[in-house]
């Protein structure tokens, strides 16, 4: 797991060194769901002009990783309570992130955390 912060594109060399077959990118994504909802993001529906806290849209990062590394990149969104610069993560989003991490751990290792 890599906490890529605001500029995940700066860590592509680290990802490349790992040589993954799959990359799961998890981020806050506004889609109109209840706060804390976890969902797959359809990259085709992300427009270049959509507002993002990242310098490079994650859809472009995912495509770059797929083309340069040959992996499968999947975007997972967690519906935020609000998107305001400098605000702490809401309890709903924190709980969803914890649940997602536990599910991934169990699914990928066969062990419950």
C-alpha cells in the first residue's frame, strides 16, 4: 500500500519497481451516493475538466500505469461527506476506508485482520 497523497503520479517509478499485475487506486469521489459509500469508478465518465484535488486526473494516471507497466488499474471511490480543502476526513469516510482495507486484507491473504 502506498499513500500517494495529492500527487500520486510522482510515485509511478515506485509502482513500476514493484511490477504489479493490478493497481487499486482508492480516493474520495463525488458521485451522489450516501457519504462513506464505496464504489467502482467508471473512468469513461471522468471528464478532464472535472474538479480534482490531484494535479493529474486519476483516470489519466490509471491509463498511464496500464500502458507503461502492463497492469490493470482499477479506481475505487469513497463518497465524501464534503470536499473542502483542509477539512479532516469524516467519520463515514474513515469507517469506509477501514472496512475496505479489512476486506482487501482478507480477500488477498485469506486472513482476517
